[in-house]
């Protein structure tokens, strides 16, 4: 077993996931950079982690597939012997961004598989392994962080399936938080606002305008590093008496203003 904590970060090759991996590397963690389709991007992140003193490996797995989830966990344990943190970050937006009256079952199935079914059953498997290691005295505790979205409570009628998966992830956080508290495993939800990533790049002009108009109080784009710093606070035990909570990283978007 490696003598440093180990994290699995899904969707770790780009955007928010990439920033989380790099932040964990700076904190001295061993990081499993999960990716679905971009091995060169994941390997680049692994190289950068090595340069800041972290330990990293890139593992391909589609979290929407049961056999891939199994392989992701098995290979992590085979290489490192432990899992202290799972960050459920991998996610896709609604395919084609179709109006709710034109939404397709194909998009629904793809988005739900990646954004909800995958994280749920990956969390289930990782939690079982964490419990085994904690009861054996090989780990003091574990943490699970779900990266949701302001879309969990904000309507976008051209992304119904995406919004619904993120809303469900909020409940998933609470469910696992209650079940796992007695096992010394904390569960958190981080709720990013509009973050500058390749997912938001196609609508940059729209959000530039909304930012200028003051849709949220802190008038700038969120950066992936903003989300990564929230994960850093969690893993450094800044919230020892908390579980099941939502941490908003959204420039104040969640505040209702008249």
C-alpha cells in the first residue's frame, strides 16, 4: 500500500477535473486521472502532477459502463492499495441541447448513464472498498465529492436531461452521506456556477453578457481552479463536522436578489 492518500478523479483530463487533479498533486496526493476518450490529455495531467511532487496514473474508463467502473476501481487498488477520495466529476451536457419538446431518448440514456448512474454505482463500489480498508485499520476515513451544477436547481429547457441528473446528484449526496457517516466517510456536493471550460465555450458570448449585467454578484467567469480549491479545503479537513452539504462555487448566483 502506498504511503500517501489516493484519489480517483473521474473526468480528470480536462476542465474542472484537470484542475482538481493538479491541486491534489500539489497537496502530495496520489491521483488516478480517469478519462474516457482523451489519453494524451490525461497523460499531460499526469506529467504535470509529477512535476509538482504528486504521484499519478491515467486510467481509461467510461463511468457509464459497469465493466469500466469495475476495472477503474480494481486497477486503482492493484496499483495503490487504497482509495481515500472519490471525486465524481465526469459529466456531459445534453446531446444537441434540444428543446424539451424535442428531447430524445438517446440523449436521455447517454446523459443519465454518465452523469448519474455511473457516479451512483461507482460511489457504491468505492464506498465498499473504503469501509473494508477503514475497518481493517488501513485508513482513518474516506471522502466522496460529487461535482454537481447550478443546473441542479436552475431550469434550462434545452438541457432537461442534464438538469435532472444534476438535481438527482444532490439527493444522491444526501443519501450516501447518511448511510456512510457511521463508517467514517464524509460526502460532499460542490455546486459550480458558470465555469470557463470547453463545455461552456460554445455559449461564451451569452455568459459574457450576463456577467456584465450582474446575473451573479462576483462579476467574472468562474475558473476550474475555484472548484479545485473547494476540493482542497475538503481533503484538508476544513469541515470535520459536516457531511451531505452543498458548497456553492458560483460567484453568488444562488442568492435570490430583488
